């Protein structure tokens, strides 16, 4: 077990005299933590966008988790999902790799020490984080690391977790877990721990954003829009879908963004049905080009908007305009429903519904939450909803972030149109993140 150094006012983690960036992180060319680049900071300053205060944002998010645990009388939560670890302590190490290898875990009690079980020899990556009280080396019981000793390693890890849980509340062995391999679940149950639904805890915590999270989204949206504009400038007949999509990736990384969750860009006949991923196809004059960013930008926040363009100088066809207008109206009318207190059921059953001929291929959700990637809730179309799908008291709350979705394409049609807008629920209604333009030629 590896203990962290004890920090205090006399021995702070970060020297207060060090020069800082606009978000409060150290302006150190050699620092270990990732974050926005100076290009991004300058672009945000030029756009009058204020970056988040990272220390305030981190504290707010950890406090939200602890409040949810307290509400449910659960003494602690154990996180292994890298998105949840990111939310809790802002430690984004090995994010994609740990989505499939359970090499990190985070123990958060209602009160007491936050303990990170981290990948071997990576403790230096969290030395700047005030909210992490202790770092221990993770006992890897996932098969890649443990091989045939997976059950033995899982038992060893579970005993360590039980000891921590007993220090919080000796009589209450309830432990929330967001995800875990079967051998880990079996080992925890074997030592008397009662497993609770940790992802529910985390989704409820992540539901309402504070001012700093909102600013992080504004920053991410600005960076994403600049990347989209660059992609648009490079769009021309005979460019491939892959070449187009690579621009979005490159411009995101250039500004300190992190990754893109999907490859959903398609052109021409590959836009119908939706969900073709970008490939080698060469885009032709007059083709529809549609994409969904699904982009994890600076600070780890998802920027999830969709636009549809026409490649080249050719005017849109009447059919292309028809599809675009229906998708645009769907987005605009359904945004107008958004304000605090509106129920999830009303969002499903009211508002704009697509004409019957487009419902077979309509998008899988009508709205969905967004934060660190897609988040709760998923608001379904009437055709897709099951009885009891939502909590009885599920309503929109001020501070929630949502996307409003539309895909319009007919079964057997040549093309389809994808549009999506990302919005914030405000005190009296909603606010659109950014101002990514729609196609005037398609709305004539």
C-alpha cells in the first residue's frame, strides 16, 4: 500500500506563488495533468468566454456524489468507470484503456478519505489534486493482468475494500458500485458487502451542472465550432469521409480536447439509414454530408451536435430541402418545450412528432442528457417507450444539459438529414450552447 504525502497550508500540493492559467491550473510547460492549450485559451478570450474555476468545479462534483450517497443511506461508493472517476476527482488517466481494463478504482465515503487505487507507478498523475487523500496501487483482478489468479486477486481487493467500508460504518456494509467484473462482484458478496446501484447514484449526481461545468461546456462548444468550421472549409468534391473526419479529430486535440466517441459522419446514400460510420467513400458534388460530433473536448465535457451540409456548389434538391426542413422544425419546436418542471413524459408525448413515413428510421432518442459524454436522461419517442420508463417525479431541472435530436429519412430513400442541438435548462427556459449555423439554402 502506498500512502500519499500529507498536505497542509504549510505544505501545499501546489505552490501558490506559481503562475496560473485562466482556469486556475498551473502555467507549467512540464505539468503532469492534461488540459486546454494556449490556443484554446486565446480563442475563448477572443470570444469573451470565461474558463471554469477547476478547484470549485471539482469540489462541487464530489459534494454532489456525497449528497446522493447520504440521501440513500449508502456509506460509500466504489467507482471503476473512467467517466465517473473523472467526474469525482478530475483524474483522466488512461481513459479509453480503462474502459475495458479495470485498472483503476476510486473509493469515496460519505465522510472521510477519498482513496484512489491507481495503475502501477502512476501516482504522480494526481499529485496536483486536492480532493485525493491517498493513492494505492490497484490490485488488478481483470483477466489481462491477473490471468488464472483473477479470483484470488479479486478476493484480496475485496478484503481491502471491506476494511475501508468498516471504517466508515461498521454496521452498514452497503456499497454502491458503478460497474465491476463478475469475479469482483462475487468476492465482495462473499465478504458480506451488500452491493447497491452505483451508476444510479452517479447519474443523479451528474444531472445538475454548476456554473463552472456550464462554462466548461461553453469553452468546449467554442473549440468544437472552430473545428467544425475548419472541416467545412475543407469539404469539397472528391474528398473522402475519413479525410473530413480527421480534421475534427485534429482540431479537437490541438485545443486540448480528448477523443471522439463515434465515427458518425456519412455522405450521399450512406446517410440513409443513419449510423453508418465514416469510411473511404469519396464525397461527390451535391451529396448530403451529415455528422454527429460526439466529441469529448477540453475538460472532458461532451460537445454533441449534428449538422447536415451539401457538398460543392450545386443547389439542394427539393427532396433534400424537404428532409432538412422537417428535421429543423422538429428541433426548433421540441426545444421550445424546454423549461424547469416539464415532465419527461410530456417531452415524449408532446411537441413535434415526425410524419409517419419517417418514424421507422427516426433517431433512437428524442432528447438526452449530456455532460461527461451522454448522460441520463434518455427521453424516448412514443413508439419506443415502455410503461414505467421514467421515475414518477422526473422533470427538467435548472442546470440540466440536454441535446435535442432529429434524424429524418424514409425507408428506401436515397439520403437522410441529421440535426442536433445542445442546450442548457435555465431558470425560465433554455439556452443554446454556441451558435453553429444551419443551412440557409436548405431552408428556402
